[in-house]
């Protein structure tokens, strides 16, 4: 009886292994390097340029605040020995106000630019997803996964170049 059970367990294990190997051999799985694709797309470069132009004035205002803070800090360090306590206090108050404004405007700019970047990246990622879907259906892939999740794959399953080519054609 024990021999029979052992042989049944062995048979089930062997058949399961064979079935798994057969199923995996029938699947065609592609890989794509999303980050690499995004870096190569002309749409991404255009997005970066437009965002830089959009936030240029706000960035210039932040830069001016930085320069004002630096100038006043240097003035305090250089001239504090010649200044009255009242002048030093006024300069400290001015510096504190500039620093508070800098932090407030810097944080607001960072949040706005991050939100816009996410918004624009989502549009480009939608194009990438559409290209991946088209390529997967044309080449009969059962599944396409990110290259970051794959330990090893043959280069013939990497569709990243095809995705870049297809998305680059879209204006």
C-alpha cells in the first residue's frame, strides 16, 4: 500500500512538472524597458522643454530670492561689526522674511512642477502602453512584462526598440 501511494505521488508530481513545462513552452512572453523607452522618446524631450519653459519665470523668481538671501547673509557677515544692534536686527528680520518666502515659493513651485510633470508623463505613458498593446497583438505575445521584473530573457523577446520606433512616429 505504501509503495502504491509513493508511486502515485511520484506520478502526479512528474505529470505536473511535465504539464507546467508544456504550458510555459507554449506562452510567448515579451519584455520592455519602460524607463529606457521613455528616455529615448522625442515626446519626453519635448515635454521636458515645455515644462522648463512653463516654469522658467517662477524658477527665475526663486533664483532671485536665493541671490538676495546670499547677498544679505554676506552683508551681515561682512558689515555686522560696523552695524548697530538695530540694523543687525532689521537685517535678521529681512533675512528671515526672505528665507520664509523662499521656502514657501520653492515648495509651491516644486509641487506645481511635479504635478505637471506627472500629468505630461501620463500622456506619454499612454502612448507607450498603446504601442506595447499593438506590438503584442501583431506578434502574438501572450504577455509583456517590464524588464525590471525579469531576471533573464533572450534579447529576441525585448520589444523596447519597436516601442520607441512606434511611439516616435506619433506626433
